[in-house]
């Protein structure tokens, strides 16, 4: 039993080192560059099929580039892009924008990237993902933004 404890502790230390390396920020942002950080999904990921939800996309940015579209892809489905309304984009230390999405049935992963203008040229951000934990069959619209 005493031989197992050092092995377990060493395994935990290795996992902590690997996870800390994975969370180290990438290189600094260039002028006008935008990088997505995460998505906030309502209902803690317990979504209803065929329902529209507001998803909040969090990002960091150097400057205030204009964000044109956010593109979402549920696992097993084609990507769908929606326009980002500039009046709802918030810049600063807690930068984010809300986007209305329509949830399909039985998808477990949601990927998102955004399209924006940097130095007069169209750019695409990195992709962030979130997981859907449960689906319910309802027909309603949940709205937390105007």
C-alpha cells in the first residue's frame, strides 16, 4: 500500500503540470485581434430541443474590431452563422456578446467561432466548445437579452 501512494501523488502532480501548461495564454494579441475564451450556455447546459436560447460568447480583444457573425456547429449538424448585433457587444476586461441560437435534437457538443474585421480584412477567431448535458422536449423561447 505504501508503494501505491507515491505513484498516485506523482500521477496527480503530472496531471496538474499538464493542465497548467494547457491553460497558459497564447502569444499576445496583435492590434485589432480577437480571441474567443468561452461560451456561457443557459440552463447549465440542460437545453430543450427546438428552442431558441441566448448564448453569451466571452472574448479578449486588442482594440474594438467590428464583430460581424458568430458561427455555431452542434455535433452532427452543419454550421450555422448568425449576425452579431454591435449594440450588444461589450468590450473591456469582461468582453462578451450575446447571440440567439436554435438548438437541434440530441447534440452533445457546441463549437463556436466568430468572424470580424481586423485592419480592414475579414478574420476568423479560434474555436471554443461547450457541452450540452441534457435535452428536454419543449416549445418555448428563453430570453435573457432584449
